[in-house]
C-alpha cells in the first residue's frame, strides 16, 4: 500500500522529530551527569627526619609524629576524676562522661603496660574520629557511659560485604575480632570498657606510643586509613594543647583550627570556599579565610593579600596555634598558606588532586616565608 505524498511528508517529519528528541534526551543525560573525578589524595608521611627531606620542596610532607604531652589524669577517686573531667570537658568540647572513659583507659593501661605510654588524648582522638565521642548520628552517652540511640544500644556495623569479624561498633568503633581478643568483662558500647579495649589494641606487641613512629604505626594498625590517622593526630594534638591551656579554648585562633580540622579529607578546589559556599572543597586561602570567618575574624581572600595585611610573627619566634604560615617570595608573590596546628604541623589545602590535610609546616628545601597572626 502506498501513502500519498502528504502522508509520506508527515511521516518523515515525525521520524526526524523523534530522532531529535532522542538526541536531545541523550545529550541532556550526559550533561546532567556529574564528571567523574579521582578522589583527593592524602600524602604518605616521610619517615626520615626533616634534615633528609630536601627533595620535599613544598608543604605537602607529613613526617611521623605523636601528639605533645597532655595534662595527665592522676590515679584518683571517682569523684576526683569527675572533677578533672568537668574542668576540661567544656574547653575540649568532649562530653564529661566520654572524657572520664578516655582517662580510665589511660590509667588502666598505665598499670597494665606502663612502657606503652598511652595518653588519653590518643583515645580521645580516636573517639572523635570514630563517633564524635558517642554523638555520631544522634547517639549519646547515657549516665552509665553507654552509647544510646532512640533504638537502644548501637549495634556493630560494617561496610557491605565486610567480614563479620571486621565490622566495627561502639564509641571507639572496635571490630568484633579486636573486642574478643582484648576485652575483659563489659560491653563494647560502654565508653570505659571500649576505651580500655582500644588502649590494649594500641599497646599490643610492646608498642611505645611516646615515640612518633610507634604512635603512627599503632594508629595505622587500628584503622588502615590515612584520613582516620590524620583526624586522630589533629584532634589529639588539639586536645593536648588545650588541656595545658584550657582558658584559650574560646580564642578565635582555636575556633579556626577546630573548623579546619573538620574539613580534613575535602578536595582541593581552585577558588573554592567550601561546601557552605557551594564548592566541594577549598583552595589554600579559601580554607584559612573560611576558618577565621567561622571565628568572626575577616581575612582577605588570597594567600598573598593575607601575608601582606595580617600582623607578622617575628622571625625568631615559633608560630602558635591558629597562626597563618606562608610560602613563596615576600618580595614578589606568596603562593600558599596554611593554618598552624602546633607541634610542627599545619592544616592546608595543598594543590589540585589532593585533599585538605595535615602536613609538616616547614621542611628543608621548601620556600617557607614566615607566619602571620590574625587579630580579632
């Protein structure tokens, strides 16, 4: 059967329209898809001392280290330990019940394995990175120190396909295998029991946590994740410093450091001002500006302008927590900035393809130009 000419014309136009609609739909789907980007990278630490790091010419080397010595709890009665925790909990932003648990972990391991030199700040760093001290996902510690939700005690959880023995649970996110290996009596959901168990995992095989390399390897064995290790190191360092000077907790510089620690793992984005400003991450000066904005202190936007406007730290002085540390040429251009954490460490957004991370702030061969101290 033959169609008349007008029928063939209509059919032809309909076929063309159908092809165009299909093409537009396909191109729209392609445009709507977000481009696949490689994950941001955390650099591997340099295990050599700073003097051997001449080839590391930028602020993207993290040398192994342990948190500084903290104010240590003494062997004392329950009421005295509660008083100690009450005096520090607010400054550290750690629930007092969790802080008592971390101190109990240190005191217990101090008796069991004194050569391990376990500090409560390491346990607190793990607690922060694992469950925000029992607050993750709306959890909370009840009066007895057990993690609770509206559904009851938190169950052991793990990634899909993860072996049951590798699944993690409780405020310290211990695996079932770890818990069975080191626990005495108690519950994985109880902060005292979990902190003691975590301490035993860290101190296994004669580990000395006072030595940087021993601390570094112990955290890596606890959780095979560079981001986790950086979160533990950064927060443990913060807690140690604040335990020695709790009155400084309200300073804008401390607030800025807390903000920056919470951004660890976000990707470097050129011109990025962070998720609150619609970007996936930060560039170097975007991070320092956002950190101080969160503390109510306004900084210029670029690394060079921050260097030239913020009060300089005298060259014969070490930076302090929250100071801006700069890289480049003071005579021409400053190309990078980070936020000093303490103990020779800084938080920074290094470069494209890398994550916001902790790095050693000054190594041989870099172009460190000095530090600045923003004023409120």
